[in-house]
């Protein structure tokens, strides 16, 4: 299964349709994929698993989110003032 995910990541172009976010506004989709990436990374590190399976979320949030938002969220995570639950 890991190879299947790696193949999907290599062939990745843009964020696919996500039925959880059917509307034109993709702000929540951006936020959720950012959280999902860091939650996945945290869980995989805790289990000693391969974090490359989490890259899908990173590719999606990088294609949906403005760079200024991502940099602000990254700064807040480092400062432990990030509002999301990771």
C-alpha cells in the first residue's frame, strides 16, 4: 500500500475534489489538510512508521493554502501558540 501512495504523490497535480468540502470556498479544506498532515506525521513518528504516507496531505494543503497562512501557522506551531489540535 505504501508504494501505491508514493505513486499517487509522484503523479500528483492539484488538490482533488473532497466531498467533505463541496462548496467553492476551500478555506476549511486548506485548514483540515494542514491539521491532517501534522496529525499524521505525529502519529507515524510515535509508532515509528513511515512518514512519507503523510505527504499527500502536505501536497494538498500546499496547493490550496496561501503561503502567508502556512508560514504564519508554522511560526505559531513553533511558538506553541497554534490554535489547532495536533
